[in-house]
C-alpha cells in the first residue's frame, strides 16, 4: 500500500486546474452502452474509479480507444454475455460502486443485466432501493442469487410509468433515466436528482436522440425512443476538487487561482465557504482566493451558531463537508457540521483531534468545531485515509500542520483525485509518495 509523506506549513501560490468531474463521468461512460455508435468523451480524469470502469467496459466487449490525453471513444456494438456472467465480472463490480449504473442501459438495450453488490466508500448504508424500485416500475424484474451475491435483472419490454422516487439519489435517477429513454411511452420521474452531473447526462442523451424535458428540475418527463445514436461530450470540471482547493488555500493562508471552474455550476459552494469567512472572487470563469491571515465564521442573523449542512441540489453537496470541517479547525469561531446523508463520514475526526483540533463529535451525523484562529497549528501525525473525501480532508490538514505527517491507504485518494501530489507540489506543497 502506498503512503504520502507531507511536510506541513508551506504556502501555496499560483494557478491550478480542476480535473473532470468523477461523479459525472461514471454516468456518461455507462450511457455509452445505449447505442452501437461511437460516443466520444473528453475531460476524463485519470483516476482509479474511472480507469477501472473503462477497463471493465473493455472486458465487457465494448470497443474503447484513447483519442487524446483525456479523451476516449466508446463503441458498444455488442457485449460479451459469457463474461457478464463470470465471477471475474462480479468481483470487479463489487469493488466499483459506479458499476450499478450499468443496469439501466443494459436492460434498456438488451433486456437483461447482471450485477453484484457494488462497492465504494464505507460511509454508512448506501441502499439501492431507488435504482431497483424505479426500474421495476418500468417493467424490469430482479432476482437475487444469494450463493453468488448477485442480482439478475430481466425485462421483456420496458414501458413508461409515473414514479415518485423515495430519495433524490443521483445515481438512482441516472439509472432510471438511462432505462426510460428507450422505454415505450412516457415516463415521469418526480423527486429526481437535478445536480449539474445529472443535467449533463440528460443533455448528452438528448443529443443522442432522447426526448427528456424538465432538465435542471426535480420533475423529468421522458418520451421513449426506439434507438439512440452517437455523440461527443465534454465532462464538467469537478466541483469537489474546486471546493478542496478553496479549503487548501484558506488553511495554508495562501494565494491561489483555480482555473476554469464552470462557476455557474458550483451552486451554493462559493457562498458556503464565504460563511466560514473565506474571501474568494469570481474572475471570469476562475476563482481567486487571496491569502488571509484570519477567516472568521459567520453567525446566523439571530446570533446563533453557524450550521453547515448537506442537502440535495441546489443545497451543499455532502462530498465537501469533510473539507469544510477541516477548514473550520483554523477559523475564528465555531460551527456545527451536520452530515445528514451519510452516517459514518464524520468518524475521521478522531484523527484531527489527535492532531490538536478542537472538535466535539455529537453523534454519527453532527460535529461541533471550535476554530483555533491559527493560534494553535495542527500537529503532524500518522494518518489513514478511510474514504476519498476524508482522505483529501486529511491531506489538507497535514499540509497546514507543523512537522511531518504520513497518510497511508492513499489508494482511496487516488480513486478520486488525479496526480494530486504532482499538481499540489507544482504550486508549493511538499508531498512525497512512498
């Protein structure tokens, strides 16, 4: 297993470009299964989760060719059904949560699919009910084969239906949308996720010949079509990386310009960091973060303690709460971090407490952070990355700490962040990969 050794206390300076959005590209690659024509995707990040899905597509029998540094072409004329029934396929699916989004396209086009229980971050229960219930309403049948821990999905034909999703799941909505675009008749999806990544998927499907209306709202209407054709698509910059870089600049009292962020698709993220007292400016499509010796957490209008909580879009993405919690440790003032969606994402705070942070973990969903105002810097420590987002949060903490820190299990960070040490070292960090 690889590790990072971080020499803390070095200021950052310069420009950094966010990678393509991981959460978007996993959906987009799966959508390539909906057509036998070529689908070309640009701005694909070179990260483990995405590379594993691309390799899985190859092994499924999809033609995959690399067209440039970050551009791939997918051509799904057919798939290898023998491989799709193999233990090797199921094993790979079980280590990649994004593989669950193969179901919708495969059932829509071929009337059958098989999938194991998907993997991913261990951040509490991440149920698949939204995926399965939505696909059932379209006419799919699910059978769980316990001895192989796999789901077998079949559908003689898919028919449009009205459905009210039990939760606004991004991947669940994506799966249902990809199935519904080739279902007979009209599908109406209420309480649909409407994140920019889902909007991007819908726009791409429409360019392929789908008929989706209501994009960017939580009410989608889909008129089924018989076939889709190829297209080209460019992935948005990753909003989670943008937020991570804002947090790094603040914690290290550094001046940083984050380039080409697609500002209109960041939603409430810039304002959420401003609530922590962080100054940032929009300059065209860039974000400029000036060096600050101090950032003070706001209070609510009635004087009560600030609460930062996650919510479905256009609320704050839960993927940034770990970063905001770390940033708050060196702010002036106190804040309640409320992680509503996942029940285990705050369990990394014990590592921050060992580094000298003042945090009260109230329960699996809430933590109160009492900021040090840079009066008591964090101390270097031996750390372990439990998941992608906690991993980047610990890296931010280590970069601002006094002394040397080691982070093990950085494969978790590699799953979501492309060449992160190389890009950060180029703007002043001191990170070594072992």
